[in-house]
C-alpha cells in the first residue's frame, strides 16, 4: 500500500518532512520491557498506533511505536517519539496538549513544536485531525496511566485535566 500523500495545503518543506518520517519511521518497534503498552485506532481512516514506553524517574526513558495507516498518522507518531524521548512526563504532556491545540487551529508554540509544525496543515482538514492526533491520544492515555501508578495514593488518574 502506498498510503496517502499529504494534501496540497502542506508546504513543500513540510511535505518532505512528513514523507521522510513516513518512509523511515524513527523509534519504530516494540520495547521488550515497557511500563506502558497501548494501542489506539482511528477507524475513520484505518490508522493504528501501538505505543510502548519505559518510564524512569518521571521521564520517558525509552519510547517506540508500531503502526499502520496514512502518512499523517504514522509521521505524527514518528515525530512524537523524537519530540518526547528522554523528556519528563510533564513536558511530554505539555507538548501533547500544545500539539492537540495546534491541530485544532489554535496558535502554535513554534519553539516547543519544532518539527511538529510540519503537521499544522492537518488542522485545515477535519478528516485529518484524527489522523494527526491519534499517536498523541495514545500517548496521553498511556502516560496518564503511568503517572497514576507512580503517584501512589493520589486521586483517580482519569480525573486529571
Ligand atoms: Zn489517517
């Protein structure tokens, strides 16, 4: 399957970056030892992302993804692993929230988004929003669970946010 090319509203530079991640995904695979292991689907487009990560001292020590689907969903997952690997859970969640806001059409924090700016064009396509945020949905759910386990005695992790 060739997958879908990004739509023309993505800048050429950004299209190249998206396709580069799509063709050569970073951190692709499944970790042997993982604190979080979660799979999410976007049935509208047929996208799938499985995320495994190892959490050490409140930071994302290792992260890998496996998935299939369109170029937007897979490049978003690849860029996400690059953006948060080695970073604290708090930072990862802030980036996830910033990315989601950007895709929903809000102003983006370009310094924080970095290469993720390439996916901003997805905000112009309602059907692409779910593709772009799939990996981040998976991340937020996975980290929410991981943080809940670390904060023993805290309230229900589902109530956060
Ligand atoms: Zn998709």
